[in-house]
C-alpha cells in the first residue's frame, strides 16, 4: 500500500487506540485479567499493511513495556503487527493474526521471557496460554471488522483534492 495521508492518519489512530486498549483490562478466570490491545496491532497490519502494523505494535507496546519494565514487549508487538500485515496478503485476517502469533510473537515472548528475563518455563507457558486466548479473540474481531466494513478498500480509496 502506498504511503499517503490516509495511511499515516490511520496508523496514528490505531496506535492511539492500541495504547488505550493496553490500559483497559477485563477480569478473567482465577483472578487473571486480559486485555485486547492486540486488536489495534492486528487491525493496523491487516488494513494498513506491514509498516503500519510494525509502527502501531511498537508504539502501542510502549505503555505496557514501561509498566512492566520489559523493553522486549515493544519488539514483540512490532513483530506481531509486521507479520500480521505480511501474512494478511495471502491469508484471511483471522489466520494472519494467529499465524503471526504462533510463528513469530509467541516464540519471541517465550524465548525472551525465559532466557532474558529468567521467568520460569511453567509461568511462561501460563502467560502464553492467556495471550493465546487474547489473540484468538482479537484476530476474530479484526477478521469480522475488516471483512464486514471493507476497511482496506476505504483506506486505499481515491484521495480527493481540494
């Protein structure tokens, strides 16, 4: 997708949406809380393309990274957006988001968590299970939104000149 003012504005809005979604959490099983900021990252990758996904993931991950003192989150979320955008060229949005999670971000989180942050393997597996639930929900929502509202076509539409 060509870089234009609509794409820049879209990336800025999805980045802001991702930051807001990273603050909001929902109670889940056994006292855990889940968040849905991956939806903004996946939306940027699917609709805006790999660069938009990379930027949105990196910016959107900064708040969570700062709160957890873990800079690897910025890289992991950037990779999620980048590869969701790449995979969405050939796959449905739901599959693109899930493949990006399973092949790229999930292993990144596990490796950095266990090797860099020294989190026990069992704890990392529990974290990954929770993140998988979040990503399945987010990818499903993005698939519905992008296909139902034809977001990619509206973003790439002709630009009106004044």
